[in-house]
């Protein structure tokens, strides 16, 4: 193995270790700070008391086929 190949392997391994270390620290910080409980991007994840599962809202609602939207549709 040449000196350049050995250095490349060392640099690649060090980069992977640094990435794993910083990711682990940031995820631990995210969890320990309580910010994990503010994650609202996942539906159904720790819902508020006011959130109610109403099923599929599209099952009983359709826009008119001619493309017009009335005030009733918006309500």
C-alpha cells in the first residue's frame, strides 16, 4: 500500500468517526433538552389534547367538477 492510499484511509476513517461523534452528541442534546417533544412534523406524534382523529377528511368531501370554489366549499 502506498503512502497516499494509507493517508486516504486514515482521513476517511477519521471523517466517519467525527461524523458519528457529532451526530451522536447532537441527537443526545436534542433529546435531553426536551426539544424532541416539540417535533410536530410527524403526524400523530405526541398530539395535543385538542387534536382529534376524525378519520379520512377526504372521504366525504369533494370539490365541484367544474372547478369553481364557493364560500361553502371554503367553510
